[in-house]
């Protein structure tokens, strides 16, 4: 930094008198510019998709950021991958937690899927970077689609694998409406597993497990971290031996503009949350919300506090 030239004593005295007459005149240019520079930073607008696990993830990242002094505008329950991607690209949000396989399969529509979780993440990261977004660190846990039946249905038809669904007459699959158009859901099940006659029932306002319990459908799409699939469950997950559902670790998508504006502190804060999200931790938090009826906000707060992140 260039220094001002040395002044004479007379000039120094004159300047001193000006400072006395005009308080605040002596503030540095940097100090005056600080508020406007801070105001110029883009607002962090964090969104989530439309199910329990996403609400928990959203609260985890939101509260962790706020604990580090970031101001976060929070928009929960925006919608499916297709809807929240539109919200991201239109600028309505500039960050949200996404699943790496979803990025590859349903955002960028890649038909050839990587063979490992690490390769899936690297491809997802490259794709997002090419479109102006950073993909932060991935979580240890992966939450994939799961083909679920009740134990009674599995016993009745001798179901041990997804392909065995052919044994059920006029079989229909229950799932979220978007499953019908996805290559890693209904379309893939028909093509990859040869279930060409597999029907579909869109489930809106009712969970997959409620539909199974009511007999609305004999088979439904759940998620591998659903708490009802834990030890002692009355449901059976038919194994995805052909890896149709891929690898679904979570990684926050963040606008490159945010990363540039806030520096490494933003990514460091969110990464500190992600690395703690193991499968047991996520199942426990999902259970606390979905089964024990605690709020996602309270569950996230307790987790962050226990891990010294809030």
C-alpha cells in the first residue's frame, strides 16, 4: 500500500483542527466502505425439496450457517428435483441439498451411470461446475430409491428380487408422481428389470407405507433411509442387484457467485455438517421427525449442538 507523503507540522495542525470540528471525518475509507461492501454480497437463499429428509437437511445447513454469522433466507418444500432445479436456475434460490445420482440421472439426463459412489460424485460435480454451480462435499450416507413390499406379500408370492414382481398378477407400483417419468424409477424398472407390464399408481397425500398397509398397491417406492425399514420392520426391500437406483449421497449445490462472495467460510461451514451425516445418524433424525413427530428444526438443532456446530 502506498503511504501519504510526509506533511509539515503546520499542515498537520490544520488537519487536526478539521477533525475536531467535523467528528467522523477521520474515518478510514475502508471503514466507510465496509457496510456497502457487505450489502453488495448476494443473499443466501437456501431451498429444499418436498420430503422429510430434505426438511432436516435444510435445517441442518441453515442453522449451521446462521451459527457462523451468515444470514439465510430459507424456502422449504419447494418440490421435486425438476421443480427445485427450475427454482435454482431461475435464481429464486441459490443453494440446496441434492442427491448425486439425481444430478447425473434426472438433472442432466445421463444414461450411462458411474459404477461407484465416488465416480458419481465427481461426474455430478463436473456437470454442476460447467453450469456455474459448486458441488460441496458429499455425505457418507446414500439414500436411494427402494422397492418395498410387506413381509406378507413377499411370503405370498415368493418375492426375493425385483424381477420377482412378475409373479404378482396385474402388479402396480405406488410412488411419487414424478416416478412415472424417471429412468431410475418406473421407466427403469420396466426396461432394466423386464417388468414391461408394471402398472403405476401416483401417490399424493399418502405415504408409500400407508398405501402398502391399506392394500392400495402391492409394491411401492420408498427410500433406503426410511425409519420404518430398520430392525424389526414389517416390510421387505427387494435388492437392486442391477444398480438401477445408482448412488445417492447428498451434496449441497451452491451458486459459484455465493462461493466467490463469501470465500471459503461458506463451504467450510456446510462441509462440516455433511461429513457427520452417516446412515445411522440420518435414519435416527428421520425417525425423530417422521415417527416421533418432532420438528425438523428441533431435530437439526439438537444434532448440531451435540456436534458443537451451533
